[in-house]
C-alpha cells in the first residue's frame, strides 16, 4: 500500500473513531472531571451564524449536558410490535409510577418523528438505575435484548439517514462507510418489511475501509439473520465498480439507494464523545473535506439515474457539510438535485442549510473567499471549501434543503443530512463501456470534455480494473453448490423441500473436505458474488441454514437446521414441522430436555409421528387471543427417542420467553433467576438453566452439549466443533 493510500486510510479511520464513540450507549454517565470548554469552538460557531439569534447559550448548555440514552426496536415488523408491546406494558407502566428519593422518575418518551413508536429516549442515569430493582430489571431487559439484536442502542440523530432513503424491498443499496453498523441494520430491516418474503429482490452491500471494523459490522448485521447483506472491505473513495449478469449479458451494477455517512470531525457528538471538547480545532474539517468530497463523488457515480443518495455527517461544520454538497452539485452540472425532505419526518426539528460560511485556520485567521488564501496555504485550503460566488448558481442549488439538527432543539446530538437525487449521468461518466445498460447510456454525440476536467480537479473517477492486493485477514472462499450436489439428496427427502427451493443460492465456505455449514444468499447477491470475485474483498455474506452432525446420517440426514436461518428456510420445508402452543414453547425453552409427554396433546401427537432428528417448532399466532404473542415464532429443535429439545441460543431463548410473558432477569449477585407466576417447578427449572448459562454453558447453539445422550432417553446429534463458516 502506497504512502498516500495509507494516509487516506488513516484519515478515514481516525475520522470514523469519533462516530464509533457516538454510537456507544451510556446511561447519561457524568464526566465532571473534564472541562467542557473550548473558546475556539465557541468563537467559530458564533461567527458562522448557524444557531438562531438569542439561542447560542442554550446551544452551548445543551452540548455540556449528557446525551439521553436512545433505543430503537429492531427486527422485522410483527416481532418489533411484540417487543414494543412488552416494553410499554411491562416496563414503562411500572416506571411511570416510580419515585426515587422523593423524585418522580421521568418515563421514557417515544421519538415523535420516528415511525410506529419504534424509537425511545430516556434521561435515567446509572446512579438512578442502581437505586431501583424495577429499573435494574428494565436495564437488564435492554442489555439482553440488545445482545440478541432485538433492540439497538443508537443515537437518535443517527436514525435519520436510513429513513430519508425511503427504502423499498427491491432496492439495491450501498452503505459506503458502514461500521459500526446501526444504520446498516435499519437498511436491512426496511428490505424485509414483508416477513412473508424470505428473499426480497433488494440487498445491502455494507462497506468499511477498516478491516477490523468490518467484523463489528458483521456482528451487527448477523443479528438480523438476513440472506440479503454482504460486508466488504474497501476504501470508499474508490470502491470498485461491480458487474452483474443481466439476461446473459454483463451489466454494471448501479445502486438504487446509497448511504454516504462519511468520516467527519464529529463535533456533533460532544455530548457523548467528551474528548472532542479538548481536541476540537478547525484544521480537522480542513483535513477531512477532500476525502468527504471524493467519497460523495464516488457514491453518485455508482448511483442509478432516478436513485437517491443521503450524505450525512455528525459534524455541524459547513466545510464538511454544505461545502461538500455545493462542490458536488457544481461538478454534477445539473445531474444531481437536492431533494426537499421538509415533509418527510413530521415532528423532527431542523435548521435549513446555509448559503454563506467562512473558513478559519487553527491560528484564528478567517477567509471568506478562495482569492484571499495565500499560495502557501493552497495545499490545506481548497476552492471547494468556499460557497459558490455566482448568486444565481447558488440559488439554483437550493442548499436550504439540507438539514442541520441542533442539540438544544430536541435534546439530541448535532447532525447534518442532505438528500440527493440523480437526474442524469454524471458529466465525466458520459463515456461508459459497452456493458452499460441501454437505459443508462449517454446519447450519441454527448460531450466528453468533462472527463479531463474531473481528473484535473482531483476527483476520483472509476478506478482501473486492476487486480487488487488484498489486506487484512484471509477470508474463506465462497463456494456455491450445484443443483445436483449429493448434499441435497438426503436434505431434499428428509425435509421434503418444495420444488421452488433455490438450490443455487446455497453456498459453503470451503473448497475441500466435508461441508460443515451451509449458507444461503439471495439470487441477486449470488449474481454479485459470482461476477466480482477479483474486484472486491468480501468479509461475510449469507445466513447459516444447516450445520453438519458428525453422525447425523443414522437419523436420515447429515445436516440439522440452524436457528439463524430458520425464517429464511422454513417457507420451503414441508415436513419435520411440529405446530406448538405458547405453553409448549415455555416448556421447550425453560427445560433442558423435556419428555415428549410434557407437550400439550396436539404437539405431542405430532411429535410421536416423527422420527428422530432435526425439527421445526412453529407457533402461529391466534388473532382471537390478543393475550398471546401476535407474531409467528419458529424455533429449531431436535426430536430424541423420548424427549424433545429446542436449539436456540441463550439470548434468543430469553427474548422469546419475555414475549410469552415469562420474566427473565438476574439478581445482583449474578445468579440467574427467571420467574413464572404460579409455577414453582418452572421457576426452579429456569433458575437452574440460567445458572448453567452463567457458568458458560450454551453460549450459542454450537456450544450446547449435544454429544451425550440425556437421562430422559434422548439420542442427540454430535456436532463438529469449530466455526469455520463464520467470521465474526
């Protein structure tokens, strides 16, 4: 890697670190020892005039206050509704009546602008939480549900960009600077807005420049168990152009939606990222502006005509915000337009973008125009950092359509967001290869003069297709199975897969030896993977659907179902399904290996008809009984000789129990406790189960002890140890 590339990567990573901290979750912890003062910062923002008259003191006071904790309910629609119901009925109601030291606790509030009450904020501090067992239980609920991916601890303003993208299930989406992944998770959820469609046509390609942070991204994305996400590792400013097969011909992949949440100085995160107070200087934004513009340019190059790109930063600085947008609009020569989003998020307070700003050096010297900048500073200060001079051109840009969120208006962090729509090809991209889809080709005789101009401006055009030098950890290969792969023979008959099952979408992570885990991706992502193996560095993709049992053949199939992929796979499975009730699930999730007779009559009768081996335990909601969960639940299980068990990772186990009305919590000594009203036996069994979990048993389904037959008489599968197929 050359010196410039290394520096670019360093800048990108450094710029992202402030945002990484901004995503971390804390209960308003105090930082009394850090002096929240920065005279240069105050002077700079007073001069820029971004804060309305008379509000500057409020603005500064808000920045000194701890940020309220905000949570977002994640997951797909019907499940998210159940979690919301659980939060409102079990936790928020109790908190509303609570007083500590004579003071009434402020109940959590839904963010007024986030759809369907799926995002909440609270001002409770750690100190308050420690004083109340009720709040401690609420806190444990949040921690546990976060670990299982059902709640995301995400800053309120960070939730805005995905909402403004207006995602639909068929959209091809690129998230250019995606780590740590909370916004990526939102994008995936929107793709899966219809839970009955296991494979939406769209997908998310989530990229980050930092190899290590890509694994954080994998961890976030994997919790959503989607076959439509791929994590890749590239410098966003020259992310490669990908190809796909379209009706037997090679086409360029253009994205319908792009999230361009660039590295930034992060001064909007001061309430949480306390270091910014002492580290803030104007040179941070001057160093990042060029990189931000290159990333944004690369984004719009890859955007489909008619597509939408959201550019966002957690910085309030116009050099990183309006200056980048203005430069982008100027270079686009009418190909891009700022969208008017004023009606898109009713309830959100924001300031319109500004049309004039100044530039200040760290020594305090101001410049209002490029002509004032001495030549000795031309390497640090660029013409694109200043507002356009021509008033007519400036007016036509509609920079007021940009949105700046100020911390004191709604008790949030600071943020900037702009939505761009692509009306035609970028001028320097008129000369496209023949593989360009006809709909995207330039008309014959179109001007090609812009290409040279763009190169002179230092704009990164499409990178040359040379063989990449891969860096970071070596990844296992992605190997797709063929339709006649012998693996399918027993799987097909054992699970009675429907004729529509997409065998070609199944992949493994090894060329040699036995296949340990089988994964599935959507048809569209398969197309991307097969056509770009030399162009891109894929960190992870696909959702695990089957895992090998070392002696599974004796039960009729060498592969057992994996919980991660059950919602993707189940629509194609026509046998090995037991329909269960709420009471059955309680038994299966609170007892280690219950006898078949512990199930209710209906499930017991179904189980008796099945041979030993892997099964699906399926709960279908009854709309006539609103007291029970109104979302479908599907669990992987194992039918033994005389017993039955669920193969569900610990956190998911806790999650489903809560959905069924079973309270799950740990006492302060760390001993596990679960409680079910009026059921002493259940109480003891659950407590035992949690204590085992505390000792490290069953961290996930790979760790469950499957090798020993249980005294109940179950004969269970052995699993190969190791986790070759995953990379988190």
